[in-house]
């Protein structure tokens, strides 16, 4: 699993049958590269997420017939990696939440 940031939604009008109608997101990886992932959690641009990759990416989906090797497993509300980086919802990890939800999340994550 890796931590990445959602850059944007990806609109695809023509796709292989194996992708069905899966929502897709463009993510920025740790090196600044762009990757595409199936979004099962409704992530928005700016959200920090963790991803599931390889054959396990299919197991993160309700429909195992969807062809993917990268799936968003969840939206990160908070993490602190020993001072190198700390992310909280007000910094983009949960920008679609109301102030009350953000306040509640900060209390839970602290």
C-alpha cells in the first residue's frame, strides 16, 4: 500500500469492458508521477488516500470482475510520519467535509 494524493477525476468515454463503469482518479505518487486508480470511496481532488495495488486491488472492490491493479482503499483523515509530513483534513485531506465533520475528525484523529 502507498499514500498518494488525488490530482483529479478521470473522465473516460471509451474503455475496455473489464473496467465497466468504475470511477477513476488521477493520483500523484511519492515521486511526483501520475497514476490512475479505481476509486471505491468517492475521493476528491486534494484528498490524501492510501492505495491497494497488484492482485489485491481487485479484492478491495465489491465486483471482482473489474480489471485493475490499483484501487483507492480509503481517504486519509490524518497522519504524522515523524515530523516529515503531517496532514489534517483542513489541509486538503477532507476538503469536502463540513466544518462540524472536520472538527469531529480532528478530535478523533488527535
